[in-house]
C-alpha cells in the first residue's frame, strides 16, 4: 500500500531527527514516498538519498519562507501581508536565484534568532544568548524551535510548545521579524528551476492570520501547482473549503504530516497524499528526479 508524506523536517532545519534518522523513522512507519522539505535549504538531500531503503522513494524539496498578500484590504488590525510557507519539490538545487535566496534567508534567520535570544535573555538571564547557537550546527537553517529548545534546557519553559504559546509567539515582546521572499517570486523561482510549487498549510489559523483563498487563485495563474489540504493545523471545515478551491482552480490537493520530530507532537505520515495526486505533481516536475531506494 502506498503511504505518501510530502512535508517533513530534519535537523538540517528545525526537526529533531537527522536526515538519516528521518528516513529510518519513515521506513519503520511504512512510508513509501517521503519528501524532505527543510526550511530554506537543500542541505539534507544527499544524506537522505544515501540511506534510502529499497522500495522507498524520496522527493527532494524545501519549504520556502515567504511573505504573501492577505487578499484583504489593510486595516489597523490587519496588515496587507502575512508570512506564509511555500513547498518546492524537485527543483534544480543549483539554480542561481534559489541558491542566492536561500543563502540570504538563512543569514537573515541567524541574525533574527540572535536578536530574539538577546531579547529573551534580558528578562530571563538563565538563558545564555551566546549558547543558543550551540544547538544549531553549521549548515543548519535556524528557527524559533531552536530557541524553544534552549529555553527548555535553561528551565525557562517546560516544552517547546509552551515557548511558542508565549515567549516565541509572533507578536510577543521578544519577537523579531525577518524579511521573507515575496511568494509570487518564490513560485516563479521554483518553476524556473524545473520544480513544482505547493502552498503549505494555507489555513493554519492557530499560527495567526491566514490568507484569503483568492490568493491561491492569483498564484495558480503564475504557476502554483498544488495546495496542502490535509495538514495537522487545518480543521475539518477548512479542509473541505480547500478541497473545493483546489478542484475549482485545478490545483493538486496534498496531505502531509509536517513532521518535526519531538519539536512537535505529530507523528510521521499522520496525514498523507493520494497516489494519483502525487503522480500529477511528479508529471509537472522537470528539475531533479525522484530518488528510488536501491
Ligand atoms: P520560524 O521559522 O523561525 O519563524 O519558526 C516557525 C517554525 O516553528 C515553523 O516552521 C513551525 O514548524 C515551528 N512551530 C510553530 N509552532 C510550533 C510549536 N507549537 N511547537 C514547535 N514548533 C512550532
Ligand atoms: Fe518548522
Ligand atoms: Fe510550514
Ligand atoms: Zn514545515
């Protein structure tokens, strides 16, 4: 039976399992097609491919940090833009625009996490801001979950979840923004690099403000191929809404766990993609191949 999980993270970004461990976890869960989609990096691709067991397929991808129009007019309580995530699959990892943008985003994330760590340690001196990057090996995309783990280690909070509910929350007094890629540009870059673009968790409302579905229509016109429908952060009503929008716009509906190891509670393959949806996505890709375990 096919078991397809198209959105997972390793220690190359903010997951807690190495790419090798992630592949083993997926194999143990019976996953037949796994996509590795670390934030703003392709750094885990070769490591995952190297340990792929026979019978498993690896779809190499990344999750791009983007900024999108909300699709609503700006009001005092609602800016006109919102931070969103875009999944890119099977793009050429050496495409110059992608290489340059990923490098810029990682540098931006390093600086921003350093600032947040300093902001927090001013109020919680138990946190040694200079040690936060001990948890972020060279070549890793840093994110708030790394600071969350440092806060747990320092005894400031009991869990990463608790950190996200307070100190790390978007808009908390410790929060620092980063400059993400315009989502329209990210779609174009992925397509130029032969990849396919899928809008990640568009209605993940518990993370904050979300887009109107009219934005998906605008992106579909410039090359968006799919939309994540079944995602742990989507409630049943929003899944139905998105399934309808996807059908209407000709977007491929996907389902994924967004596995982050122990940084989140969702197990791998908790949500999955239908085999025909995967085939439709793969048929659009012209960058790198799917890796077959041997
Ligand atoms: P950043 O990319 O640095 O802005 O941090 C956001 C990341 O934190 C996202 O990739 C999420 O996967 C992750 N995240 C969001 N909420 C939580 C949570 N409650 N626990 C753990 N990780 C989370
Ligand atoms: Fe993440
Ligand atoms: Fe995401
Ligand atoms: Zn993700």
